[in-house]
C-alpha cells in the first residue's frame, strides 16, 4: 500500500511543482496533491486563477 502511495506521489507532485508557480501559488503546495481531493482543489484553483506568470518560460 505504501509503495502505491510513493509511486503516485512521484508521478503527481512534479507537474504540480512546475505549474503552481505559474499561477502565483507557492510550489511547495504541490505536496497537497498527494491527496486526490486536494489535487482536484489545486486544479480548480489553477483553472480559475487570474495570475498567469509566463516570464519564467
């Protein structure tokens, strides 16, 4: 069971870690994406965020 959680975390956290700062959200908030309901909340927050910072790319 723990192995599945680790694999899920390795697959889910890096994309959030990259995308969150572009929407003005600290990257360490990506750790919350380990929990599916919070991942949906972060996606919702990014979808309706007014700040999109593309200066880094």
